[in-house]
């Protein structure tokens, strides 16, 4: 990009002031905002779309993956479990019988703590959830920059129908999924351009409504493109995002035509398609620690545990250092943009891990509030009071 247009310098209005700004209203952002508010911080949740849930709702990725270890033990409690239960409140999703209070422990070893939810129901529940927890929610708010003073962020810049404005704050949580805040703040980030087209969508036909889970082959580590894959997509430019969305919708159209020809039902039609790009790994923070699932350490600065959603057995400790900015002490990442690589990124990009890192980031931001550090002992004590499991010895209790 060689051509430049120089805008005249201008002052922008401060829209509001709060303790904690959370950018991004997916599962990680919801967890972060609620955690910050519950810990006494005035909290503003920014979302560029017009609904909460991100990929889970607007992207129709309706799988709340396991919060257990596959061996009968709950691993991710706290808000990770609370948000799973939230998806069942209107009766549209059903909790596995064995994971209800008093459920059979032996059966839990055979059936993971997992469910699929109704995206429309969950969207409505999430919105009500953040409002009930005294979070100030702003839709139509796209983050376009930050204001940094030394090692602290003191404002997030947004653009909306109101124009360009600032929200001043004492701490920030980056739950954008694409590490946008980290990038604007000058933190070191890493990007991948290996995302494949994907599009979960609902179709209606003679046999009723059905969810179709479409995706092109992909490498779970994000490091390569599988043989025969036409191209990969990055998520850190509007051209790449557009290309991914168009390729995904083309895949949906082709799938519909094939279904119509195979079933001889011309009346088969889509009634709900994703309105959110189905990226898996885009841009992330490069933190003081970069977590990999091959690393099975129990970190002394653990802020939560996650299981391996692909297979039973492994449990991973997540250290605070994969969430916290290196250059900005009051910046915390949450969700799929935390500092993780390879299989570690694959483990941390899904709903349960997003809730775990979101709760930790929001709690840390509330405790930090403009300070140059957050005491790990104070954070861990608070998380334990919030029913978060921090240590391996807790998973069988």
C-alpha cells in the first residue's frame, strides 16, 4: 500500500469513561465483561455486530464442546460451566443426564459434558445475561485504535454511526478474536493465512429443518494447507475476510444444489446462513509465554484449566502470561487470540477455552484497573472464589 492520504489532525469526543473496556462480544468477550462487572468494575462491552455470541450464534457453530476431561471429571468450571448451562434455560438445549446434579459418575466417563444449542435462543440469553450483570453494552462499535501512555492503555477508539469517539478506561480486554487491540497497541502478534472455507447453515425441506456442517479440509495446527486445498485465507485484512465469506457462501450454494438434485426436492431451501466469518485462527498475541498443547506443564501462574476437546485424557493449565500484554500491562487477551501456537491454538480457540480465558482476563482487568501489574496471588484467589479450577488436583473433586 504505497499511496497515502493525509487527514488533518483532529480531537475526538470521549463517549464515556469506565474501568474496563472489553472489545468483542463473542463467548470470550461475554465472559470477560461479566467477570469484570462482578468484580466491581464499571464495564463497557463493545461489539461491531448487532448480537452477542460471535461464531457460536452468528456463525452457527452451535457446539458447546466438552468442559470435562473425558474421564468423568469436570475441568472448566466457573463461567465456562455457567455459560453452558445458560444455553439450556429456555429448554431448546438439553444437558446430558449424567452431568446433571447427582448424575452417575461412571456414565460420565463414557459421555462427555457437551451439548449443541439453538443459536437464536442462545443469542437472546447472552444479551440478557450481560445486561443483568450490569455490563454496559454498545453495538455498532468497531474498534479502530487505542491511546497508549507508556506501558498503559487509557482509551479505546471506536467508530460507529456517531463517528469517531473515544472510551477512556483503566484496563482493556481484547476479545476481538483477531487480536485487533493487541495489534493497535503495538504488541507483537502472529498471523495465519491457512484458514479454509467453512459454512454451517440450516436448510428446510420435506424432512424438516437440518443443520449442515460444511468445511473444507484444514490442518488443526494451522501450519499448512492440506493437499488439494485451493487456497487459504487470512483474517487480518478486509480483502481476505471478504474472500473467505464469498468462498464459504459459494460452498453453501453448491451444497444446496447437490442436495436438491440428490433428493429430487426442488423445495429444499436455506433458512439460516452464517452472518459471521468462520475463521479458526487468524491473528494472535505473542505473549511472554506461547502455549502449545505438547507442553503439559502445570504453570504457577495458572488462571484456569481446559480439556482436550478432540480426545479424552489431556488437561492443560493456562498461564496468565498467555493473556497479558508484554508492552501494555493493563491489556489482557481472551479467546482465540491468546498467545498459543499449533495444537495449543487449536485447543484455546473453542467455546470452553474462550470462556475460561475470558473470565480470567475480565477478572484480571478488574483487579488491575490502571496499575502496572496484577498480583497473581490475588487473581488466583479471586478465581478460586469464582469456582474456577486452577490446579490438576482439583479436577477429580
